C-alpha cells in the first residue's frame, strides 16, 4: 500500500493496462465504453475507433451522459496516462466499478493495432 492509500485509506478502483492488453480487452468486450479524456483537438487528431470524447475537465459535468455504462467495462485513455488516471478516479468515486486505465496513453496502444 502506498503512502497516499495509507493516508486516505482508499484503494484505486480501476485496473491499469498496457498497450498490448488493450487490444484483447476491446475484442472481448463489444459493449464496452471507450472513453477518450483528451481535448477535442487531440481527439480529432486521432483516436481509438468507437471512442467517446469527454475531456477530463468536463467529466464531472457530463458524467450523467455515460451512467448507463456504470456496470459495464470502461476503458479510459489520454495521451500519456496522467489524465486518464484522474478520470478513472472520478469515475470510480461516481460508482463505476469495471474501469481500465490505459496507463501509458494512446500512443502505447497504436503500435498494437
């Protein structure tokens, strides 16, 4: 248990996955929400097919639009893994319980497409 977890008594409710694992996860979960938490410009420059774009800074305001996925697998990604980790924590606190964070971002998954 790391220092922050001991301090706040909270464990992350998401699983970190890498670029290799993401392909299998998407194939195995056809009803999965793929959530891109980058800016709209980043999203427009290229994204994982079928991904929904909600920038992390807007996630709290738009969380009701994805509540139907609360009990389904949700893959969260950004450019490097920092914003997606933040978004995964927001989703976890909002009751989402089947979360996967692409820990090194979209660029780690591109080479496996």
